[in-house]
DNA sequence: CGGGGAAAGTTACCATGAGTAAGATAAGCA
DNA sequence: TGCTTATCTTACTCATGGTAACTTTCCCCG
C-alpha cells in the first residue's frame, strides 16, 4: 500500500484543552468513553484506526488512552470483550427457551454471522492482529468465546453420557470456523448468511449430537 | 510491546557491495532465494520479522526485495503458497492410496497440525495480518486452501448423490477450524495433536459423510 | 572504439504510528 | 502561602514500510 496517498489523514489534533492538570482535579473520562470512541472511529475509518485517532475522537490525547485502557493490544482485547458479549446476547436471544435441535443450531450460527456483519470493521479490527504478539492475542480472543462454549459442551456431553473430553477441541474448532466463515461472508463472495448458517449446522449437527449407530 | 527493549536489533546492514549496477549485469538472486531467506529470518526472529532483516539475510537491500517479491503483503502471500504446498504434500503422503474413512480423516487432520507445528513461526507470520488490508489478505490466504478443498468436496458429494452446494461453506469452515486449532496447539495449552486430530474427526465425520437415517 | 542511455544496484530519505519522556498546570496538605 | 503530587498536553524517540535519488555497469549505436 502506498503511504503517500493519505486522503484521510486530516485528523486535526483537536484537543482544545490547556496542558497541565485540568480544573476539577481530573477528566471525567473512563475506559468506557474511550472504547465507545474507538468503536466510532473503527466504524468510520476501518480496521486501521490509529490510537491517535481514537484519542482525538474521545477528545483527549494518546497518553490518556494508555493510562485508561493500555496498549493497542489491550485496546483490541477490551473491544473484543465487548463484541463477544454482544454476540452472546444476540445468540442468547435467538436461542431463548428453545431445545437444542438442528434448527436451533442453524439459528445460533446465523445469529453469529449477522452480528458480525453488523460490526464488520470492529470484527476485522479485533481479529486482525498487530503482527507481533499476535499469536497470544488472537488466541486469547478466541479463548473468550471458546472457554464458555467448551464448558457448555462439556456439561451437555456429560449429560447425554458421551465423552466430554472432546469439548475443548470442539469449542476452538467452532470458534475458528465461525471466524473464518464470517470473514468469507463479510467479503461478500459467499451465499447469504442464512444458507451459510444452514450449511454449518448440517456439517456439525450429526457429529455434535453423537446420535448414531456405529462409532 | 515496549520498543526500547530491542535486544535483537543489532541487524548490521551487512550488504558488502558497492552501490550501482553489479559486475556481470545483475545479481543472481531470484525470488526463491529471498523467500528462503525470509523463512530463515522468521524461524529465527519470529513473526515480527522485518523486510530489512529479510533483505540482510539474503545479502541484498530492501528495494531488491520489493523488485523481486513485492510488498510485505505479497511476501506473506508467497510464503503462504509455500506453506500451503508443503501442507498438501504432507497430507497427501499421509493419505496416499487410502479410502476416505474416519481414520484417514483423523490422520489428515493430524498431518496438518504436525506440519503447522513444524513451521510455528512461519504459520504465525502467514496467518497474522499486517493491520491494514488484513481482511482480504487473510481471506485470500484461506482461499488458497479452501478452493481446492471445496472442489474436492463438491465432486465427492455429487458422487454420493448429496447436495454439493454446501461445499464452499464447508471448505472455509474446515480451513478456519484448522487454523484456530493449530493456534491452540501451537500455544501448547491443548492436548497432544493426535488427540486433537481425533476430536476433529469425531466432530466432522458424521456430518461430512452424510450417512444417516434422518435428515 | 567511444560515448550516452538504460538497467540494476545501494544509500538516504519520508511518512506513519506505537509508545514515552518532559513540561505545564491545578489540587491538596502542612 | 508554598511545596509536593497528581494529571493532563506537547513533543519527542524509535522502528518499519515504502520510495526517491544517486551510482555504477552494461550494451548498443555511431
């Protein structure tokens, strides 16, 4: 990517506040305000949003972002938490009070995909590493979704009298699968989310349920 | 990550060659030599290897890397091709002349995981985006594996008289699943690759095969 | 043969962005 | 009232992707 075409780097440092400690002792800006600002910037500028841009959007300066939220990796982590909890909410709603069937599995997948589509750029920011400690970062993000899922799978497998030892692998597998398919759906070269969700359910259901004669 | 602890940034610019066109007309350094050098650097310095480091390792300078291979994204792409073809080789060996069974599926998965383990840092480099056009980049990497897989699945599903329309989704799903699980295995918080591969086969086999009574 | 592009390198540079040190101002306590 | 401390902004450093400018050799044409 050429760096000389910077059509979007106006980014006036619009912090209209004097240096030094502010009147009142401290700014009334917590991590949440910054994270909200970060989400707005990411939605507007895409996944390459810089810390400076986030700070400007929040009406503060970079060091405050570091003081309140931490490094870029920690910012991504915090945003990942938010996105994950929104996914949980969305999927919980779509599953509320239903028994676990092939149909509800498909709806679960679809709810996930639709939520990601609703947070395109945030998803890309959060799943796109920063080249460096990306390994642990990406994994810990996945862990956020995989661990609860693994617990649920474990309990369920235990309940139906089947080996719960597969739960960990299955959880990471499902999270990875959803992430990749989300990317594919975002890119718009895939069928519609409904079909994709149905295909995923078709692939997973029979293995998950473990209802079979041989094996 | 603190930038001031640079214990590994000695990186003497050891290109002991005069400026200007070299005797003999041109350097005898093709893309392959550079890619080999890149792999060595990545193995040594991890996924954060810089273009300068790659150039130094190859005994040339940065602009030559750009002339021969292209931007960082294109470098990652080329390395992805290599890794992908190595995976194909490894898996083909492990599947040679066998029929498609649950056992061979597990072995396929295991061969994948083991190959990734054998290329830890390269895998992380190649799957870890560069913050920017990461979206398309990551997807095109996945595409490299997903497209052939989709073709195979399509033919096979067609052959056994079942809907081949699921092939695309399944291919991306399986690639994403393997990527995430590989990350988990690399991080060493997972069971051994053999068990993980077996769990994956257990999850996928019944859905893939599509041999069931209800459905 | 000799000279002037064209080709093919290296060096030196620019832009950007993460992260931090240094400077400025207000609070708060003795 | 003055000194210390807390909390900001400004101004910097450093690493890195990417490119422009300079340098040397080839090679072809007269």
